[in-house]
C-alpha cells in the first residue's frame, strides 16, 4: 500500500525515531519530491555528494525571475515617464505656435488639428498606464512601443508642416528700412565682461543657500539652483566655477567633493536635473571658447554625451564630472595663454 502512495509518502528519522509521512494528494509529483527533500535528513545524508536540493533550486530560480521582472519594470517605468515628458513638451510647443500672430490662420488650424492627434495619443498612454496594475511588464512594454511609434510618426509629419511654415515666414520677411536713430538694431557679438569680486561672492553665497542641507531649492523661487545657473554666461562661467572651488569648495561637506563645483552640483541634482544644470555650464563654456578663438568642439560634444542617461534613466556622475572638467580646462588654458 505504501508503494502505491509514492511519492506522496516519505520517511524521516527525526530524534532517532522512524516516521512515515504523507502530504496532500493535490501536490504535483515535483512538489511532493521537493517537500520530501526539504524535510528528510536521510536524503541529504545519502545523496549530499551527488544531488542538490531541488526545493532550493526552485526558490533560487524564482528569486532570479523575480529580480529580472523588477529590473524590467524599472526600465519600463522610466521609459513611460520620459515619454510623458516628451509628449507634454511637444504639445506645449504646438499650442504656443498655434496661438502665434506670425503665421497664417490656415496653418493655425493645421496645428490645432495636430494637437488633437497628440491628445489621442495622450489618452492611449493614460489607458496604458492604468493597465500597469493588471498587465505584466512585457505587455506594457509592447503597448508603449506602439504608442511611441505613433508619436514619432506624428512628429515627422508635423516637422514637414513646420518646415513649410518657416519657409513661408522667411519669404514674407521684409528688409528693415534704414533709420536715422544712432541705435544699432543688429545682433551684437557677446562679450566677456567678467563680474566683480563682490558679485561673485554674493552669487556663490546664494548657490550655497540653494543647495546646503537636506533637500535642494531647485526652482522654488528666484534664488533656486536653476534660476541662479541660468544667470551664468560666457563672461562669468570660469569665474563662478573658480570662486566656488576656492571658497565654499574647501569647507565642510563640500571639501569631500573631489571634482569640486561640478560634483557638488551633481550631488544635489536628480535625474534630468543633472543634464539641465550641466548644460548651462556647457553652453557658457562653448561660447567662451568661441570668443577666445579656440576649437573646443570635441570637449563640448564629449561633455554633452556624458549627460545622457541609460535605459533606466541613470547617469554616471564621475563620467559627467571628468568630461565637464576637461572642457573647463581647455577653455581656461586658452584664457591663461592670452
């Protein structure tokens, strides 16, 4: 009779007593075998050198699959967040253009029609986001790929319309008549007007207040990190950078930032903020290089590429810092040579 019940019947020898054990009949043979191996000391004493614990293997495999699913979910979530930002930005640009007084009404109507198409894609995205609670990661990713392809196709279609609008606006432009006023209306070359020592002290003091302590005032008010960084230009970028490194950068917690100013900024920025803040510095350094008459295109492109995130939205701060410092050193060496 015992043989007929196998593998749902097994023996143990706990405490020197021989026991015959049973288990639910609804177990599969594999589950029954796994439970038997977990609880049976005879099995391991006789087979430890030639057979592993199948239950443990099962758990290891389940843990691996769960970890893989978590990683995939993080990647999909990051892609969905980026897509939401992209489509919102695109829609805002179209809306602004459709309200412009510089284009014909016909084009305004076409732009408004495009906005409605964008809103349809937005609704599809919203519906997909609601399914995240019930659908698996692969299904969400497949749905997102379809939506992204639709969005990219719409952007290409809109680009053709934009090119047409710009071409006609360019034809309609009239050459301004000469004026007797002494004021020159042409664009002026940017200058390298350096800030005063007092202005630099005040500026770095505001930067310190924006980033010191728990949390960062990124753009809560005019003294936030972003509004302050927007004020940096070609004439002040090196001066602000060096002022920080020579003062605040040598004090307290800032002194542990081996890469100085740029590392401090990256420590207090998250996600896309890293690229946004670094870009203010890159733009200013690129303009400074132009005014100094040097070629820094290689360093500029490397700095911009270092800011790009990977598929889950992660950026390498060390890579960013090294590329930014290489660009800064290139411009600074040219400045010193003059």
